[in-house]
């Protein structure tokens, strides 16, 4: 039973991969962001790397040194110098249907215990995502949390306490460049490439998990042992595994000695979890199969489209020339000439003085046609194509995806490549998307400044009436085609 179940699970199935992951890998962390953040990090500018990756830093190290000592501040500085914020953004939790960052999260990156037991409490290096109503630009923030709720960043955040389900302090390879190579081992890439499954996994466990979910069951025992050690319970104990909104399992893990000093965890029992268990929660990164593994195995993505640190871990033999350059991912078409069927012949449309214009019509004819349009006439097919490009271009879906994921520069590059840098946008969906993105950025700025709270505001004149100043995201089709 175990062999058949394991073989069934090892076969790639595109139906088990959420449909948003290919779009996330294309738009969420653009190559230009990776290149800029990497260059600044390698130059020793960790703050500049965070700025390039859309990460706001909400603390300073000098006050930390005064209140917690120079030794602890030096440890934090060392971790920040090896923090790859672009890699952190790559592995952040995301939600369906569009693959945006999971809102309102506080995630532990590292914990720093004070050198003296009687000193101040431990510090946590945490990363926070804003609430859904203030998620414009998909920016995240770094903060130091001491367990209190008095700091400004903790006061304005809906969930300032680190989430038990999402922990990256036990998965430093997802953000620390010193341990990025551990991704291949921790994700089980070697075992999954060969279809090998840990023989110590209880056969009943395979039937306990949902068949349509990509659970990393063969890694649960080892990851549970790591979690229990971090909680000070040793390699054996009970952990809770969250498999969905209302489905949980309790795993009782025992540690066997497989030689001197080499404990091997073994799952001893699987029980229903009522949801109120106080057992440690298996981190989300250890519960599910790494999305990049499924994308590679099903051919939905190539190794060169992955983050370079992820690609080196999962595809060690990938040549350096295989990585896609930043320009190829922006989708711009600067200098391209389009052909239009106009009055029985093929005419060209291209950029002239920074704006899209017909190339095969003289200025006098264009002025006459524009006057005809002002009098409600039918314009030339060339002018119709230009108007359609301004209002509803064929790249609108790609622009919308980039704006949703915070790639403002990439979205503008696509628009400028199509219409030119000097083009004036006309009314239509393209202009609406850009204006909506600008309004959402203002809302995020108000949230960061603690000037806009999570609840609605009451009018003084009519206290019974509520108004909500937060902009609403327009509803979009669940399945879209990316240009």
C-alpha cells in the first residue's frame, strides 16, 4: 500500500499546482529587482538591498545597541548583511486566486536571546505584510519585536504577534544566503526527483492527507523533529499539522537512534486535531511541497526563470547563461513597428517623438481625420488601432499583473514600449488601472503613517452613517491569460 501510494504521489500532475504560481514566478519578483538587490547586498548595503526589493525597515540598530547591548546588535547586523530580501519575497506565503502576499501576517525570521537571563526579553526579527486594504505595491516591512504592543509598528498592525503557522526562523535557507544551499535537502528535491519516499512514513498517513493537496509527507518527521528541538522538547513529541481551513492532524513523533548521535524521527501515530490543541504547529514551509519543485517537474517553468539562489539549489548543473535577463521579463517592445490593414493596404504604426503614431499618413491627412472624429465620424483604421492601444491594449493583462504585484517600473516599461514615453493616456481600462494603483499607494502611505485605521470612520453630522475611505479592489476574472 505504501509503495503504490508513494508512486501515485510521485507522478507529476499539473492539476495539483495552484494556477497562480506560474504568474507569481513571472511577475511577483521581477529580474530587475533581483539584480539590483543582489548587487547592493554584495556591496554590503543591506538597507539598499531592502529598498530595491520593496522592504521597509522599521528600526535602527543604534537604539538596539543602547538598550540590548552591542553584542546582540552585532548579531542582528550580521543577519541583515546576509539577508536576501528578494529571496525572502520569493518564498513569502501567498493566497489564491492571484497569488498576492498573504495579508496581515507577522513572520519570525530570527530570535535573539539576551546574554543575561535577568535582562530584557528576547528580540524577534520579524517581517510583516500589511492588511489587505493597504497592500498596494505588495510591500513588506522588517521590524524588531520584543513581545510588547507599544511600538508604533505593532500598534498599527492587525496581528503584531508572530504567527505560529508561518515561521522562517526554522527555515533560514529561505532568506539567508549563507544557508541557501540547504533548500535542496530541506525541500526533499533529491528524493522527489527519484520518486523515493522515506520508508519510515506510516502507510496510514498517506490516506489521512487530502489526495488533491501537495503535502510533503515524507519530510514531516524530520521537520517535526526540528520544530520540537526548537521548542525545547527534544526530537520526540506531538505536533499539529494544518491541512486546510478545517482539517488538522496531530502527529506523535518518536526519535530512534540509528547509530551514535544520529537520531532519526519516526511518525508513531496520526490523530484528528480538534483545532484547540496546544501542540506546536508544523510550519507551512514544511507542510507543503515546494511550489518550484512542482513547477520544474511538470515543465510549467524552466530553471532559468527561478530565482538564481533557488535555481542553484534545485538545478545545480544549470549554466549561468540560462538565467533570463531583466529586459526579457519586462515585456517591453521599444522600437517595434506594428502593421495595420488600412484601406486595402498594410500600414505601419510606430513611435515618433516618444508617442505612437501612424507612419504612412502625412500630417495633413491626420489632422483631417482627427477633425472628422471630433464631428463623430469614423477614423482611419490606423487611428482606430492607436486609440485601441491607448484604451485597451493587448498587454493590459500583463500590466495589471505587474501593478498588483508592485512592479510599477515593469508596468510602465510595458506601457512605454507600446505607446511611447511621451504618450498621454486616454480614458479606458489602462488609465483606470494606473490611477487605481496610484490611489492604493496613497492608502498604503496613510497606513504606514498610522493615519488610517482598519475600521470605518463615522461622520460627525450623522453618527449612524459609516463611510470607509479605503479603496476597493475591482473584481477580476478568476482565470486570466498572461500576455
